[in-house]
C-alpha cells in the first residue's frame, strides 16, 4: 500500500506503508512516467534553426585600428564580429602585433587596414602570419586623383619615436615589430581619414569586398551601409558650411603635426604643421624667428593641440610665439568619455573646434 503526496516542486512522491516493502508496482511506475511526461509537456519546444544559429559563430573580421573597426561595423552591422588590434587611444602609426593576436588572426575571414602606408608593417606581418586570409587596405581603394602626394619638405618627425607608447606591451615579440617609418616610405599622404567624403568613397569601394564574406546577408548589409555612407557625406557638407564662409584672414592656424592636408583641401582652410619647420620639437632661435615671421606675415594667431600628444610642448610654442591655444583635436585616436568614441563624433568635434577657434581669432 502506498500513500501519495506532492513535494514543493509539484512532483509526485510515493510513500510505502510498513506493510509494503517490496518493489514499486507497475501502477506506481506508470504514475511516475505520467508525472514526468506532464512536466516535459510544459517545457517550450526548442527552435532548431535558432539552436543552429547559436552553435554557428559569426564571422570574425580583424581591423588594424578602432577607427577602421568603427567603419566596418557601420557597414556590416551585426553580421560579423569586428575586433580592433590597436587600443582606442593608440597612435595609428604604432600598431604592434604580438603572439596573443595570432589566434584572432587565424580565425579571421578578413583583415582590414587603414592603407596608404599608415599601417603597412601591420599588413605585412599579417601577410606573413596568415597568408591565405584576405586583406583590405581602405586608403588604397581611393582613385589616384583622390590621393594627395606626400609633401617632400616635411621634417621627418612623424616617427613618434620620442612619444610614449600608449599601449606598453611587456610581452612584445621583436619578430613582429611594427616599424614606425613605413608611412613615410609611401608616395601618398596617408591621412585621408580626415576628410569624411574620401572615407565614404573608400568604404563604398570596400563594401563589395565585405559582402563577399557574408553573401547571404547582402541585402541587409547594403541597407545598413548606405545610410552610413550618406551620414559621412552629410558630415562633410556640414563641415564645409561651417568653414567655407570664414574670412580669408581667419583661415590659417598652426598645428603640431602635419597631418591635415586632406582636411585643408576638403574645407578650404590651412592648418600648418609646426613639424615642417621644427623637426622633433628642436627649438632653435632661428626656427622660432621663422615661425614668428610666418605667423605675422600670414595672420596666424591660433595653435591647435592634439589629444594624443602632450599639450606642454604646444603651450610652450604658443607662449613663445604669442598664439592662442585651442583644441584639442583628435586626428587619429578616440578618447575616453566624454571624448569622441566614433568616427562621426571625432570628425564633428574636430570641425566644430576648428570653426569656433578660427572664427573667434
């Protein structure tokens, strides 16, 4: 004989009385089965396609820098995972690979770099380590007429050798060293990303190469990418509206870094790199006189600082030259909050900062 009760979970429990000490009867067994089947019936049925999707990882695309990763994410949406090798505040010209990156590179369906020599050693290292993985250098997709030649008279201080490494790596593998002079061996100025319209053109050229990686998502990727390309073009138009109506006497300023030729060409201003006159920040009386004479001759009254460089040197120059300090600009890095964390925010900040300072001088 048995008595029946339910535990706190609702499951059936059977208790034998003292006269029933044998094995459970068939009726007891069937009662157990019925209880379990009833419980199973309340469970949601699994969706086979959803389960399969969860077991199938998304494709991985490796980008050299967060700027590049931001562009790729805005083109392809959630159809792939995009991982940047560099850190958000890391200089574009000093991207190092180390052994911890190898698993990522081996999983990647593509590697996307800035191009035009900016991260050429990164691309070469990837070609050596994962030679069969497709590589896409965005700046190289621009037509020759959209590229600016590298200036021949620039003082060679852009190797960043005297600047601190923003991402120290005690485990750095010397065999994967990224040489910092690569950008200067290329025939073109690499800083095309400071013109949103050129960025839009490079990304439009890159889009078919990215769609090939995920052909089943072509309609979705196309629908996702086109609004972003239009947003880039709209930002360029917004910048022109802010800057093209400045008086001719308010269109020039000094910057520490000669990286703004594409921005100058796109928006009709002239940000002049002090490093074209004072290489490595080596101030001499003659160079100071040269800078002062140019500032007086061309009506230059503003010096912009840059977020990824120490402002102390810029402040020193400004004091000696009698200039107003403005900025900071973000020519090639994102910033911690509340600074810009996307390319659109970065360029909107730069254009607004430049227009405000030039108009106020």
